[in-house]
């Protein structure tokens, strides 16, 4: 039941984000005096609408986005109403047009920052850049290969336990090679087999034991594939998933630094997006590929998992990540995205400034007809990727595990 509640709450959160995106266009356009004829959430048949002043507000059947209809967005639009012509978008200064076009993405950024601050003072912030896990033994397994019920498989060895390693021991070296962190320890043990000298520290004193490293399939250790590696049966200390909560004042600085890290990670994700798309076919075929893109459907499933596990910090973190991604993605200079319209308007402003500086009149508005083939191509790519992503999220969703 909590899972279903989480899915619904996350979907509502995304819906609110979309509504605020369009409200950003709406509010900035009205502030400059542009004529906003319609403000709708969703597409398709209208479920209900009402008119307040000159603007019709409403909700449509398909909850996939929304739109804010501003009169005269391009020179292609024929305006018969004199008031539409007088207050058309294209008649306003270029900087005002750019502000209106950017306002949708900016609302995503503002919402993301507000959510990050809320996390800082309530749930704590995710540890995005954890320090290396120290090579400290947190648990010694009674055997290497265990059944799903937690019991040992017959004949499974327990090298670390038999050699006398205990929780709290810090491993210093394996076969004479120094170990800096737990990753070094794993790499060193994976490459060994048979009796291996291990030096460790216990209660301030250094000791040495010989551990009979077993060779087991990596799948027995929770990995993937048929590779056979060395194993001794120890577990690393658990790193905290989130930082402690901050006070209202300290949370401000942490929000700023965390937001910067999130923007950097989001931009890296946007740049890597194209190369991750082909892996969606692997996920559709049943492979476990958590590195693939996911849609709002997949994000809602993860939100439901987070709610089911009580991991509300992850629920909020997903909302932040989705908002920052949507904001950055919308600013890409591709039509029909907001960034594509911004690029056209900036081009017109620069071109006209150059023409005025050389004693010539402003040039005509950009002919969007010439850009339509590229726009259609971008739309087709977006539709194709969306269908692949949604399909993968339905047939093989990425799930959150404890």
C-alpha cells in the first residue's frame, strides 16, 4: 500500500513541477504585458477549463506535459485580433522574450533548490561523493557461498573466520602489498588463491595471519558473470547514505554546495544520455541495466520503492534530480524545446544589433518554415527515445533494494 502511495505521490510531484514550469512562462509573460490566451496542463481532450480575464485555464486528459499559449510566439502565426497583434510575443524586446522562454526551466531550478534545502533540514542530504571505504572488517561470514535463506551451502569455506579475523580488524597489507581502502582489499583478494599472508591491525597492534583464499564464481559474491575470483568472506563497513540534518542557517551553505554538485552531475548525465540509449534494448530484453535512462514511469516506480522502504530522502532526491534534468534539458538549443526558441531569439537580437551598428534596418523574423524539417527530426527522435524508455520501465523497471 505504501508503494502505491509513493508512486501516486511522485507522479503528483512531477505534475506539480510541470504545472510550475508552465506557470513560469505564464507569470513572466503577463508581467511584461504579453497576451496569454491559454494555460493547460496535459494534452488531448479537455477535462475541464475556466476563464479568468483573457486567459483560459484547464486540465487535459493526457498528463504528459502542458502548454502556455502566448499570442504571436512566431512570425508564422496569423493574428486576426487587434489586441493579439498589439501584444504579440514577437513585438516585445528580445531580452523579455528570452526571460519568458527561460522562465519554465528556471522554475525547475528554483524548485530543485527549495527541495534540497528541505532535505538538508529534514532528512539529510545524500552522500554523493563518499570517502573511500576503509579496509576495516565489519563482519566475518560463516561461509562464502550462502543460500537465499541465509544458511551456508554445503562445503562452502570460511577462510577469514578460520584464520581468526574479527570485526573491527583493519587490513594493512595482502601478500606484502599495502591496502589503502576496502576496494584495494577486494582487488588484492580477487587476484589471489591459496595460502596468503594478510597483515592487519587490532586494538593498536599489528598482527599477521595466513588466510587460505578460496576461488569461487563471482556470482556467488553477488556479482555478475562466470569469472572465478578469490574470496575470504569479510564485509565492509556501511557508509551512511545521507548526511546528518543541518540547522536552518547551516543548511543554506550546504544547499548551495550540494546544488552545484547536482548541476555538474546533471550536465554529465545529459551529455552521456545519447550513448546510454542503446542499452535500453538490453533492459527491454531482460538484462539488469541500472545505468540506462528512465522515464517518469520508471521514476515513479523508484519513488514508490523509496516510500515503501521509508527512504524519503531518496524520494525527495529523485524529485530534485528530475527537476534539474528537465530544466537543463529544456534549455538545450533544439526546437521545439524552450532552448531552441531562445537560440532563435538570441540570434535575431545579435543579427539586428550588427545591422543597426552598420546603419541598416532590423532584419525580418527568422523563418520557422526553414527550421521545420530539423524540428520534425528532433521530435521523432524524442518520441522514439520516450517509447523505448517507457517500454523498458514497464517490462523491466529499475527497482530500489534495501
